[in-house]
């Protein structure tokens, strides 16, 4: 028997673990409490051996032999050599004839899979190949917390090494995030913080996970989160429960906004010799304009007190101009969301708004995390902006116990940004419609991908390289998606299992599970201690059949595409050495220490205030301050400060639909499965045999539905089935479903579900791709209209 120190890579938690191997067979995965994320394992982690030895694993490369219109693809086993040569030839042909942008990549999210092992290499391949199109669920999973918040703070707020400092937080705010299910290591750390007396606020339509332990649970109406955040911010401003000095010194709240065009006033507006690069605030002591220089991160007069409120008439060469500090405009907008308005809009009690504001302020330092609940919304960007505003008011950014940019082990960036020309970057699908959205960094949505394939707009996409990604189950507009994938000239898909999306591929490549392959992980994110650990995960057993790691596939494909020079000529060890060079760690040391090596790191706080030659670091934004007021938004035609937008498929925005579809539909993850995976594992399926929809007992009674009944879930876009589960914690007009159901579990005789028809259980069959966030393209999987009916 061998016990191998490793970690479970199946989801974002990456729990430290010990793999038990008996006679060469992987028999168990156990928690490793000596690992910074190893306190516990979930049922999925414990089912790892079942995953590895599952009968349905893909074990050999496959080639389609029948047309895509045929229900049977006629899969034929081929050699790796044939599969990769065919793939490289077809991809090269497409690039030569139609440009590399005619090939898109798709990828399973690193939060729900071990593709995180290979993500940067896959991105490097796609960029070296020359395509700016990666369909990786960014608009549903990471945009709000990382992309949108960066417009405010200059850095993505939650994700990577930028995390809530749970060890020191006085108040923890989880907004649309349930770590008990989604990120075990985070849940464990939160429970520890609660034991030491930290307060917890949970914003969630369901009383899920830690909401049961929270000091305050805000049962928000799905998708109305922006109004709630602005309402809480409004109370904080009104009562003076905010860090005034921080807002004054480190946000662009004091900068004056012109009343005529909403732009930030510049020095050039005041004098002919003034600079357009310098902004203007109002000096409350001297009662005159105060110039702010982003290059020096300072106001012209040391110790000056810029105004946060008021209206000021300034003399300009073109006459008098009325201006107000940005913060004054923001405060005014927040006042529109009084506790009464919030109560009516968000369906919560008005007293809760003040309680939340008070707790965020009085129990600080405050740290927060937000995720899926507010990502999959038609106003995902504005919701993230509103939460960012609220958070900036606490003054806890990068402070002990706040949201801290934890240190990370120095490493070379290998994602290959430099390999993609600016011309190709400019061709990312959706970039012209949404210039500030995820396409700026090569993330495209399925709506854009399907349009490019089917309508050839703005140009034709003809090839797809899929690393995992079950697009037809994970994304909306399923029927159009199927037509699009079937219309591709060439589609290669690498996966651990066959899935309904991969069924439309031309070539399928078998991928090893994380327990059968080596991978390098620099930092485990959730705490400074976790960040300091570097682990080279050892394979526990040899891959089944001919399965290979995604990294091996990327490197070998790169070589055959003539891109070997960017990939150390296929030498993965050499690539790791390059990646590790700045860390001072050697690959041999890591191989000799499977439990990982800790690199001493020091957590520095408030790095924005650190000075170099007398100039503070500031923030990576145009004004070098936290941008509560964002001119980039104004320039793109959006509101420059956080504002509320009604969910686009909701009772207020679509009253004509609300009669036929009176319920609000949202969804959440299941603890037993990752997204559309794992329904085939008997130990998990036994505990969660059916797709479910949760509804309030009153809503059920009104429809003659009992717990356990099969019901239909119908929206303006379609209909699917699910089993009713009664949940008293929900608002009677809110129901919550599950996505990801298609796979059968033959071992238990548990059925699979047709992903494309009303008798199936593909949640996303009833979600459309039309009503989306105008800034990011996010799709409202979490706020839709529906009706539920009992099925006889
Ligand atoms: N209604 C609704 N829709 C949603 C969501 C929701 O909450 N509700 N969540 C959204 C979110 S946040 C996300 S991230 C997406 C998730 O959607 P996807 O990113 O598609 O993720 P999964 O469904 O988990 O997995 C897709 C495939 O990846 C394969 N896979 C697993 N591990 C690996 C690996 O290491 N390598 C390779 N090559 N393949 C692997 C699996 O076998 C599976 O076939 O769904 C989104 N869609
Ligand atoms: N067990 C398990 N773990 C996973 C995954 C999995 O599928 N299963 N997936 C991984 C991935 S890809 C991701 S992105 C993360 C996601 O992790 P989370 O974001 O925590 O996942 P969810 O449970 O989908 O959503 C969190 C909460 O949002 C609530 N919610 C729904 N609608 C709204 C709303 O309108 N407003 C607010 N405020 N809340 C709302 C739900 O009730 C739910 O409790 O988890 C990762 N870990
Ligand atoms: S939470 Fe479960 S699936 Fe995720 S890494 Fe930990 S043990 Fe693995
Ligand atoms: Mo995700």
C-alpha cells in the first residue's frame, strides 16, 4: 500500500489530499490536514477512484465516420498519431484559407475541472495559433468578480490570489456565493472565522449553506442585487458609516464632474495651458479648484481637503461651468434606493438594509466574495460595480481582514499574451459590440460563437478546438448551439468522458483524470499560507487506455502545428523550468517532495500607499485611484457609476410575460456534482438521483404539487422536467433549479436525459441568449420568468 500526498483538482477548492494506492490500484482519497486546503474532502473527492475506473471513460482517440445529421457518429478508434495529424492538418488549412480567427477554442472552466492544470498552456496555444476567440464561460463565471471589478479597483477583486482575508476579517460578506458547496476550503476557513467571532452576511434567495449560520441573511429577489447594494451604500453614506478619509484620498470620488457632458473636469478645461491628463477637485479650505495629477497621485496642495459633496461654479475660458464631485452624484443616485425602495424592489425587509450597512461598518474589517448568483445576470457588470462601490466605502481594500492581494510565488507568465498580435486581438468576437467586456482579453460568449458559425457575422468561424466544455448543457440557446456545432467544418474535442457537445465533434481525444497526470500548482489562493505552497502533483496511477493529459495534448498539437518553438519543442519539463525560474525552485526538488514546497512570502497590506521616489503606487486605473466614476464606461455609452437595472427577463421589465410566467427562476450548484459532470458516478448519483426544482410550499400547494412530484418548468423559451422539492426558505414567487443533467448511471439503472427536448432535464434549454448584459454579454441563468406545472 502506498499513500501519496497530493490534492484533489476536481474543483476550485483543490483540497489537499492523500491518495491511497493498493497493488497499483487507486482505492481511496483522504483529506490531508497538513495541507493548507486539506481539512476535508467532499463526496466528489472521495469518489475519485470511481471516476478514474469508470466504465464510460474515453480511452482512445476517436474519429467520426458518419455525417453530423446522423444520430450515430459511427465513432472509430484511431491512433494518437492519426488523430493529431488530422487535427493539425485541418486547423492549418482553416488558418491558411480563412485566417486563424476562423478557429475558436472552447474550454471547461478551471473552477469545475482540472483543466486548470493546463489552462495557461492552452491559452498559449490559442494565442500562438493566432485566434482571439476562447469560449470558456467567462461571462457566466468570472466576469463580474474579476473583470468588472477591475474597472473600479484596477484589479479583479475575487479570484486568483486576490481574496478575502478570512483569518483576520471582522465581517464577511458572501454575495451569491455558497462555499459550503462550491469551495470547501473556503467554507472551512469561514467556519473558523465565525468561531473566532467574525460576523457573516449572506445575500442569497435561498437559505443555503452558511446562510443558516449568518448574522444576517438577505433573501434578495434574484437579479435585483444591484438595488440592494446601492441601497446599503446609500445608508452608509447617509449615516456617515464609511471611511471618509479613504474615499477622499484613494478614490476618484472627489474629482469634479462637468454638469454639461458628465466628463471629469480637467485642468485643460480651466486654463489654455492646462493638461488634459490632470483632473480637478474642489479645495474646501481655499474655496477654489484643486488640481490632481495622476502621475504623482497627488493633489497640487499637500494637506488639501477636497470636497466630496456640493456644487461648484468654475470659471473657464468659455464661461462659468457648474461641476459636482463624482461622489456627490453617486451619493445622490444611492439615495434613490431608500430602504423602502429596496424593500419593494428586492423583496426583503426594509430594516435589513440598515442592519447590513451597520454591520459592514461596525464589524469591519470587512471582506467579501461574490460569485455565480450575481454573475449570471443581465446586469452582471452593474451589480459588480454596485458591490464594488459598497466595498470601497468600507475602506478595507487591501487592509488586514479585508480583500487582500495576497503575495504569490514569483513565476514567469506563460499564457502567451505577447504571441497574439494587436490586429488579431481586435478581431475577438463581440469586441465591437461590447468593447469593455470579456472579449478584450479574448473571452467570447456562446451567442457570439453560434452567430459567427451560423450567420458568418462578423466573420465565419469554421473550426473549434474544445478542451472539455459541455457548451450544449452549460449554455443557453441550446437548439441553436447544436445547429452551430453541427455546421462546423472541423471540431476536435478533448475530454475525460463523451458528452452531448463532444458528440458533434469530428475527432475526440481521451484525457487523463487529474489522478493520472502530473501538474504544477503555484499557490492555493485561499490564504497567505496556501499561496506559499508550490506542488508538483504526482500521477497516482497510470492513465487508463491511451488517455493523455491536456498539457501533453497542447504541447504535441503545438509541435504539429509548427508552433514548437513557442512550446520548448514539446519538452514540458523545460516549460515548467521556465515557469519556475523566478521562484528559485527546481523541478527536481518539487518531484522529490510530492507534498509540495513552501516558499516564504510576506503579506504586505495597503500596497497602494507604498511609495517609490515619493510617489504612491496607487491603483491600475486611468486616474490611479479607485474609480467609483469610470470615464471608460461613459466613453462606451454606459453609465459612469454603478446603477441599477431591472433583470431583463423579469416581472417589471416584461410585464406582458409575467402573467403566463409568474415565477422567477434561478438555479444553484449541487454539492454532489460539478456542473454537467459526475451524474454517472454511482456513489454520488445514489444521493442525488434526480434533477430537482425547489419551490415554496405555498407555490406548490397552489399548483397541486407535492414534494417529489415530477413537474414541468416552462419559460418563454421552452420546457423541461424536474422533480419538485419543497423549500420554505424561498420567496413564494422564486424557484431554483439545477443545470447539468444529461448523463445516465447504468450501474444504478438511473436514466440519462435528452439535452434537446422537453422530456429531458437540460435547464439551459429554457434559457435564451437574447436578453443579456449589454456590457459583458452575461446571460440571466439566475433571473428568468417561468411557470411550474405538475406532470401526471
Ligand atoms: N443554468 C446554469 N448554467 C450554467 C451555470 C449555472 O450555474 N446554471 N454555471 C455556469 C458556469 S459557472 C460554468 S463554469 C459552466 C460550466 O460548464 P463547463 O465548463 O462546460 O463545465 P462542466 O459541465 O463541468 O464540464 C464540461 C466537460 O469538461 C470535462 N472535463 C472535466 N475535467 C476535464 C479535464 O481535466 N480536461 C478536459 N479536457 N476536460 C475535462 C468534463 O468531462 C465535461 O464533459 O456552466 C455555466 N452554465
Ligand atoms: N459542488 C460543486 N462545486 C463547484 C461547482 C459545482 O458545480 N459543484 N462549480 C464550480 C464553479 S464553475 C463555480 S463558478 C463555483 C460557483 O460557486 P457559487 O457561486 O457559490 O455557486 P452557486 O451555488 O451556483 O451559487 C451561489 C448562490 O447563489 C445563489 N443565487 C441564485 N440566484 C441569485 C441571485 O439572483 N442573487 C444572489 N445574490 N444569489 C443568487 C444560489 O441560491 C446559490 O446559493 O463553484 C465551483 N465549485
Ligand atoms: S471540494 Fe471536493 S471536488 Fe472540490 S477539490 Fe475538494 S474534494 Fe475535490
Ligand atoms: Mo463556473
